C-alpha cells in the first residue's frame, strides 16, 4: 500500500473492501446492494451467507461467479449467527486481505450510489487521512440519524438513561461536534449502526471483532462504542447517503409499541431490550435514577404509546401480560449481563 501522505482518492477506493451480510431469502436485495457497492467504487466485496437454506446459498454463490473471485469473496456460516456473528465473519475476512485498507459495512438492504463511497473517501482525506478516524453514511430511514441532522440530538448513551430517556435530560445537554471543509460536512457520534460504517482495518487489531454474544440488535452500538471509547472518532458524513430498501421493524404501523406487537415475535424485542440494557450499564452512575427512568419509559413510551394501546391492554390483559413478561425478563437479564438465556436464536 502507498504511504498515507501520498494517498489518492482512487487508492482509497481500491483499498475499500465492502462487507455485505445476508440471511433468509433476500437475494433480490443482495443483488442491488452488491451492484451498488461496485458502482460506488469499492475495490472488493465480502459476501457473508448467514446460514441460508441450500437453494439460496447456491444462488448467492453464483454472485461470486458472476462478478469473479477477484472481486467477490463468498463466506458462509452454516447457521444464522445473527448480525454479530455475520459481521464478525465478514470483518475478519476483509481484514485478512492484504489489499484491504478500509472496511465498509453494508446491510443487505442498504444501497449505495456513485457518490456514497467517494464522499467518505474525500472527507477522510480532507480530515488528514487519520486511521483512527471512522466515518458513516447518512441513512434517511434511521430516526437517530434524522434527529442528529435536524435537531443536533447527540447519538450517545447519557448517564442513567434508558433507551435515551432520562429525567435528567434537561441538565445533560451535550454539544454535537461539527466538521466542515470544502463542501463535505460531518456530525460527530459516539456510536452508530453497521450499515454505512467505514473504518480503517487497523481497528480490527485494536478492538477485535463484534461480540457474538449479542446475536441481534445493538451489537453495532457496542462495537462502535469500543472505537470511540478507545480514542477513535466517529463522524456521520451528510454528503454520503445510503438508501434503505426496507423499513425498520420498529416503524411498523400499530397502536402498540414495537416490543408488544405480535408480528415482531419474542426474539426481536427480547434481544433489543436485553442488549441495550447491557450496554447502558457502563453509563449508570445512580441506580435509583436509572430504575426511575426505566419505569417512566415503560409507562409513558410503551404502555401509554397511544390511547389505542391502553384500550388494547384493557381488552386483552392475559395476552399483554405474556408480552410484558418477555420485556421484564429482557431487562432482568440485561441488568445481570446474562447472555446465557436459552432463548431460541432464530
């Protein structure tokens, strides 16, 4: 690889290895994301098959044949290990490539265009080509990113907060770092999603791989927090935009909070709550305040999400009691840091 001081934009693009993780029957999405990665200028792609059935696996392998092994590396997990194991496998494979300088993480439904990756590379070079500097694309489907852009609401774990809710919020104002030069502008983050994350592969040596114990949800926050808490910088580049082909499960139309919706199943709400609580423990400074925030969040944001939610609880008390039991169990296990819960990982 060339010396950092003499890097060109093309050299950075060529040294970028994209990682795409897919599961189930999502080949139409994968084809669009794969094509978008190359249109954006990525030098190579690691395609991770996260335990799909044989017919789908065979179709995914054909992508390697179509693009050529010089461009796509196919990696398969025999069982779905969730986003944590999937991205861990992809990051490891990308980091092992001698030609890889930067690793670019993409969900199997986040599509780049011709400017997405170039905006990241140009910004990184303008920032001084510092390997400790990590960037992320702007995703219009993520509410945390929208709030960061429109309201400058920090994407951080506030002291004693529960899912961002805290009675101390009026006294915990944090300023969002802003960087701008020659057109590109960025907003600082403490943590971010996998989809759109672009970082120097030296971080793999420094912090390792995603923690497979998280399985699903917030494993990306845990991973990026490890970067920023070890002196790294994470910036969301507004000039780099990724298009989401599929809406988040948390945005489904319902009078009930997503944690209590039957179509979402037990796993989504369980892993989401348990994992977030695990991460929050490093920021708890006063347990009584933290437990107060949990109680108020569950009452205001979950139980009283809408008048329809209250009515549904009154009409179906036993059904809702079972769903609440799952939420309470997730909180209990999160507080204990218990990853060995016996819940089916499907």
